[in-house]
């Protein structure tokens, strides 16, 4: 394959086109468009410019000199980076099992957003969000209410958790400041099971959202700070409750640091399922709710984690569990990921409304999630259907007889 011709693009654009032209021609020439029907943005907008196939076609047009990054940058806002399109792509389906191939549309969206930033093309919401995150070291999850390092561990008041140690619990910004009942539930369950862990001395944002929105220099700077803090505290293992952090720590950080990244990353949901199987946790208090489970995209579609949450739910007595038909990779999206709520909150609301409508068809009173970032939009949509949205860790804690405390948001 010859190198991409330079149609007066900037050097960073020429490099980008060289990296992505083969993958995009592969999509463009295949003619398949199945990915569009599983795309949560496409399902609520039917906008052809915001489809996964359009995202690849834009690269082809840029390579031919017919479009510029300025022409298309705004289109790439319309993606939750859920990964459904990658799984539905025939190129993945036909060759994935044998060649371990997966179409990389999520990466393309991230890199196109980064290309826009590198060329000085900013989306107003993204730019302000990341500027505030840079100033505060945490995301502005409380709007104009400032958050800071002085309050990063406020959620753990009264729980007597040490600082540092070989194992630490990393709490994402949304859970640490907005939905504090989630980390309180996690911490108390781990204490009940005898798991020793501490908290970070300083806990900056993981950097994942900045990377998703295209601000990769900022993302790496935050990652370097967190890794330095871990090393200074002798941390060898990081417990993660948020699926977005899990993606960042298991995909972005290894890409940043290579073989120097020696930290073991443990997803709390998987650990809790193991502790229940081993008999170290036994939910005994019945909870009389009719529930279904919301698979977070970054756990299910991106990482294949869907069995462990169900093991936990089925261990809780009293629950009536009406599972969705799309149990594995075809699960529904909340619309809460990929920075979509920052620039297009109205689209996030529509996608969450779709998700709650599917839950309502199952005649449930509760939707259980394992992702703090999905729970705010899902909770808002749940009000119309009279469906309560509960975090899986909170539900398990309740069945263990733990009074969690903390806030479930506004």
C-alpha cells in the first residue's frame, strides 16, 4: 500500500491518515452497514453523518483531499464509544475468532478527536470540561461546585480506611463526589470479606475522559501522576469499581508506559463474585425487588465481563431477576459514555430513555447497573417509568446487612 498523498494537510493529519487509511478503506469498500443498527446514537437520530461507516468514510475523503478535519471534527462527538459497531462489523464477525481481529472504530473516534485538538479544532464542551479537570485535578461532576484534593476522600468518612499499602481502591470522580454510596458500599463489603486495602495519597482523575475527548497530552500527564503516586506508596494492586477506569488502566496505561507498567488491575465486580463463590461473602437478607441488569458497555462489549455481575445478583435472596434477551455483546447502551453527555446531553437522555423502555417491557421495578457513569442518566430516565436505578454494589451491601450511607446523587 502506498503512502497517503499530502493534500496540504498538517503534518499530524498526514500521519493520522497514514495510520488509518487501510482500516478505513477496508470499511468503506466492504459495503456492509450492519453496525448502524446497533449504534445507540443512530438508533435515536438516524443521522447518516454520525454512523460508524461515516466515520471511516470521512478518513477516505480526507485522504483524497475532499474534506478536512475542520469539516468533520464535530461529527465525531456523536459516539458513546460503546463498541457495539465493532462487534457487529462483518469484518470482526468473519475473522475475529480465528485472527483475533476486531474493527477499531472506537480507537478511530478517539484518534480523530485527538487529531482535531492537535489541529486547534475544539468542541466547546470538551474544552471547558478538560480545562476544569486540569485546574482541579478532577472532573467537574458537580457542575460549578468545585472539587479538590482536600475532599477526594470525603466519601470514606467514618470507614477507617488507611492511606497507601500494596492494594488500593481507586474511586472515579462521579462516584467520589456525586454518587458516594457506591464507593462506600464497595469499601464496606471488602472490609466485611477481610480484604486489606488503602486509599491513594492523591487521587487525580484517571485521565480516561481526557483521552476519550482528544486531550491525550493531558490524559498522559494525569496517568503519570497517578502511577508515580502508586509507586511512591508501594502499590502493587489497584481495585477498580468503575468500568471506565478499568478500560483506562488496562488499555491506556499499558500503552503509555509499556513494560514499565507493573500494576495489577482488579475489577471489583469480578473480585466480589469470587469472594461469594469462595464463601467469604454470603448475602442473607432477602431483598424483595423485581430487577433486571444493565450491562455497562465497557464491561460487556469491550471486556466480555457479563457473567460475574449475574452471579452476584443470583446470590441475593428475594430478588426476582428478569434478564434481558441481549445478555452478551448486544446489550443496550445508557448513552453516558465517550463524553456524549458533555456535548450532547439531549442525545444521552434519549438513549437512556430507550434503555429504560426496554427495562419496562420486562415489568421490573429496579434496574441494576455496575457503572456509576451510567446511573445518573438512567436514574433521570427511570423516573418516568417508576423504575429505580441501583448500583450492584449497593444492592449486595444491603443483602449483607450493611448500612451504606453516602449519596445516590441529586
